[in-house]
């Protein structure tokens, strides 16, 4: 049981830390507060992944995100932290499934997808967004 938990944790961390460019989308959501950090999130047409783009990062130290959803296998999720450094923008592609090595198994009947993002500012403040896809 412990080995399975460790394997699942490694899979989720691997998925959440993989960088990809945004692909086509059925549902798009953009949020911005003027010159502050902005989030754009979309569900791929094939419903196998969620793409998240983060921009206006000049005053952002780190980004933390959590993706949750329900599937045929029950509640699922992925989470991660991005250190922005001098990045002005970045993106992540989060798979709706699990991977072991290079073999991925995608979840079916995915619904109730929610992406929660905290932009942790260099000033110490936090800007939070929550998107349902």
C-alpha cells in the first residue's frame, strides 16, 4: 500500500511539473486585475488535459496551483509550485490521468474540474484565482 501511495505521489508531481505550450481548448477562462498577475486556463478538446498560462509575473515570487476533478476512478488532483525568477510568463499542461515512466493512463468521465491558483507576490501579498472548467 505504501509503495502504491509513493508511486501515485511521484506520478502527480511529475505531471504537475511538466512544461508544455497551450493546446486547443473548448472552454477558456482569463482573469486579470489590471497590471497584476493573470491566469488563462483551458480544457483541451480531447478532454485529456488542462492548460494553464500565467502572465504579468514581474511582481510574483512563486505560483502555487491545485487542479482537482472527479473521474471514473473517483476524486483526482495534481498540484505544484513554480518559482518565477525573472519569467514574465509561463505555462503548464496538466494531464487528466496518471503516468508511470512514459506510459500514461487517462481518466474517463472527467467532470467538476477546478483550478485554484495563488500568485505569491514579492511584497508578501497573495493574489488568488479559482476557475471551474
